[in-house]
């Protein structure tokens, strides 16, 4: 009987200790990182899904710009093939490779927009204007999702380093810090996607 009482008291004590040492909070913070990553991936996929229609619209009026159109198509394919799962968010090299593929796609899109500037007929095309609006909105979503992901990473990384969470993590969870989604090398702003809608 005494053994049972001691076991119950010990179990209750452990439960109280775990609730005060960040055990659940750290796991909740990690889930927030995963959710934020999922939202970022969804925004990046939305951009990738718009590209085939964009390329076809430009191709109809500027078929001889084959090199640029091919570059965009190839960059999209590479970005779609470079995947990263939530359990790889602690892998700096894997995330860097993913970011590099996405950066290559942004760069190819920027080059395509330079080509579009030379074709007033494309800029006046209603299909193109619709795609322009969607792509601009998507770029904004990507920026917001990237910011939210980095905020979730910051919160999680701090939660596994602060005391007593750090002790709990080293004994019970062994959660690894997550990597931030970095801006393109040397970039101070998000990639500019300008379809000629703004006048200087």
C-alpha cells in the first residue's frame, strides 16, 4: 500500500516538474515551427504553380525569347525537386540548398520580367495582367510566411536554450535548434517582380 502511495506521489511530482520545466512548451514551439514551415512551403508552391501559365502567356507574344523562357522553366523544375521535410529544418546545408533553388527561381522570374518590358502587347494582355496580380500577391505571401517562420524558429531556439528547459531538453527530448530562412546573399529586399504596372 505504501509503495502505491509513493508511486502515485512520485508520478504526481514528476508531472508537476515536467509542466514547470518546459517539456510541453518546447514541443508546442517545435510544432509552431513546423506549421510555419508548411505555410511558407504552400506560398512557394503557389508561386511555382503560377509559372507555367505565365511562361505560356509570354511565349505567345515573345516566342523567340526561348533562352529566358527555358531558364524560368528549368528553375521552376529545380525548385520543385529540391524538397525539405520538417525534420530537416535543423540541417543548415539542406536548408541552404532549398533556399538556393528558390533564389534561382526568383532570379529567373526577374529576368523574365525584364524581357516583358520590351513587349507592350504582353503587358496589355488580360491573362498576363491577371497573372501579374496573382504573382505579386504570392510574393507578398512568401515574404510574410518567411517572416513568421523565422519568428517561430527564434521562439523555439530560445525555448530549448533557456533554463530549466535546456536541462529538460538534454535529458528528455534532445530537440535540435532550427535554421532560419536566410535572405538571398547580399539581398536587402524581397525579389522585385515588376510587370510594368508602376510608372516612375
